[in-house]
C-alpha cells in the first residue's frame, strides 16, 4: 500500500510540488499502477508473441549531396542575427 510519505518522496524525486489535497489522488493512481504490474507478473514468460514479426527495412533515404540555401536566405526570418550568424540567448554568465 502506498503511504502519504511515499507520495511525497516520489514527488521530491520527480522535482514536483504536491499540494496536500492532491496526495490522496496520487496515492490512488500509484496504487493502480502497482496493481497493474502485479497483473503483468502473472503472465507466463514462455508465451510466443501474437503479432507477426516483419523484416526490418531501412526507411532512410540515400544521403546524397545537393545544393543548400544561401546564408542570407537562411537568416532572413531570424529575429536575432549577428555577424552573419544566428544569435541565441546567453547561457553561461
């Protein structure tokens, strides 16, 4: 059985804040998830799959060189451009 302490511990690990009124809802949801795993544990391990296994095919196109867009065309809709390049936000201070 899932306790309130378990719910708060899981929320802390997931870095989410849970309000006291939400604890009961999460307890029920976690409990139903664990019950589903118990059902899966009852399945025999040596059962053959019921779907047809299809052969694997490469779905990617051939990588062949072709003309690319000009720098001006690539930058024409950019909000921030500096010295002919995209300018992004500063990440490290």
